[in-house]
C-alpha cells in the first residue's frame, strides 16, 4: 500500500438523480484535492475532491457518460442530471471518484493537493462562519442516499 493511502470501507454512491449508482469494495484509497483549471471547470467548484481506488473495486449500476477532457484523462458523469462522478487517466487501472458522489458518512480526508498553480487565493486561511441549508429545502428531487 502507498504510504499516503489508507483503508477505506465498502460504500455505495452515485449521482443526484439516482440514474447512476456504484458500489465500492473496501480496500486502499488515496483522498486528494486538485485545484487545476480542468478540475475546477469539470466540477464547477474551486477544486475537485477525489478518492483514488482500483477501478476493479467499483461496480456500476447504470452506465456513466464519459467525456475525454484531454489527451490524458476522461471524466464520468450522469447524463441525466450532470453530477460529476469520476476522473480517470487514460489506460490507468485506477479511478478517482468524486467525494460528493460518496455518502456523507464516508471517511474522506484529503492527504494530497494537486494543481496548486490554479488554487484560488481565498482558499488559504479560509475561516468564515457556516450555516446549515437542509432546513431550507421544502421538496427534494434528489435520489435518497444508500
């Protein structure tokens, strides 16, 4: 096992609408975030939070759509709701699942940062108040989490 990897439990995850689900078998994983512009644009956020695992440990239920974002990588997403689901280097035996597609209870703790040349300046020392949003939602059209 790579020194940055840790044991990760078996979990189920998927997209917002439920059209694409997956099961991840327990085993080693590497949690990281990537600040590169390609990841920012692919997720619509300031970085991509990714869990790198052996692709053979992921069983898909409902096929994800795939976009080849460069000559080096492709990205999976739900064609119905647009949820980003993974990043994969072409020809790699590994896949990097988006942390947002994992259940909230998953023990995701990043240990590595990539693409720091694209990191937004406001992320360093971010210490602002937080608030819950769940009570504001009246009707959710999201698939329930497993």
